């Protein structure tokens, strides 16, 4: 049976960043935020020998597995894999504009074929897991509300309950993926308008949310928000989410956060690179003055795989700096 889960504050799927290790750190920092995996191609999900390192969940719920693909049989298998790994949701990406994704016939280019996307969503649906969609407003340099509404109208026929909308168009050629996150203009009004037409669908707003005050204010008008780059740059801002968004007790950054995270990654050291294991944690230095010496020592310890010394150094850092 599907669970009823809050998606008021979601951490966006980000390639190369929302790894199982990052998600573990995020969950230590916030118990209420809804998390996402990286986008994983369905072929990799089904056939990769290193699948465990990509989709390991380790009870980081609530969490979604995001997939990219357009082959019906593969998507059906992907949904079952998500169930087997205890994900709460499987999400289809039809918003990524990268050329590599386009070559695989998934991502934003699928918005050209709303019937195919409807079929893909139907393939993902299962009474044991929520099947959702992440899309853009449309394609190309010109915004077109009618295109967006017609696309949502077709998808709504699947009975979908949750749609995440990056409130920009995707431009499929001529600009980079980074440019696609900043150059196409935002239009939150399209999302407001579509919500009025489809009140039974929860629409989560993504795009341009660069601070927590903005996220909090947008929640007065939208069902939920999804934040990406703000968390990538400084994941430790998540410690404020449960208080600010969910009105719970504030969480300080203390040595227990470091200890819990190292307890998770130490057994994985022989199977995964130390940099990949530690990279989510190293942004603890974000905007903290006089942390250069710590960074330098950690780099030296990483070269020699001295994980216990790194843990001790980070505990010393948080105790000295009294981060809050």
C-alpha cells in the first residue's frame, strides 16, 4: 500500500551529487525532507553490476528513485526494483535536457510525445509504490501555456497524483545543462494556473529557489518545493529544514552527525573511493572562515586512506567552530 508522505520540501535529484552517501548525510541532517536519487538510466538500473553502489537505500526514507528511460518493459522492471529496494516513489525524468540523455531517448525530449510519456507512466504504476513525473514547462525558447496544459492533461489520464515541475522550458540545443538551469526564464504562474485546473494533482515547484526564506514563502502558494543547487553547495543548510519548514526543534551541527555518517561509510571504504564517500561531508566548510588548514589536512589524509584521522579532525572542527 502507498504511504501518505509529505513532499513540502524535496531535495532535487542531481547527477553526481545525490548519491547514496549524500542521501545518508541528508537524512542525518533532516528527518522530514523528501529525498531523491540521481537520475539512473533504466538500462543501468537493470543490468549494471555496480547497481548496489548506485541505488542503495539503507532506510533513508522518505526517498524517491528517479529513472530515465522510455522503453515500457524496462520501466516496468524499474518499478519492481524500486519496490525491492524500499523506495517510496519511482519518478520518471522528462526534464533533463543534456545531449547524452537525448541520445538515450529520455529526459526532456520526451515532452515532444505526450502519448509516449503517458504510456511510460502507466508502465511505472504499481499499487505498492507511487509513480510520479518530473517535467519542464515545455521545449524551446518561447513559453507556451497551451502546450504545457495539453501535456499535463494527457498525463493526468493515468491517475497520477504528484508532478514535480521545473518552472522553465528546456532548450534542447545551443546551451549547456547548466545554462538550462538559469537561461530559460522562470514562470511560476504556469504552475499556479495548472494547479487550479487539476486540483487533485499535487504540483511541486522546482527552479530558482536559492534560499530557505524563499522556499518558506513559496509554500504559501504551492503544494511543495524542490531545491537542488542550494543543497549541493551547502548540504548542512538542511539542519534548518525541520525547524523552518516543519516547525520542529532546531538541529545543531555537532559531533554526533560526524559519528553517524562515518559509521555508515567506514564499512564501504574497500568497495568505494574515499573521495566519493567523503565528498558530501566536505561542504561542511562552506563559508566557514579560517578552515583552509582543515581542508589541507583532510586532503593529505585522503591520499593515505586515513579515515579515522579524518573523522577525528572533523569532530574537532565542529566542536571548535560551534556550527549552528
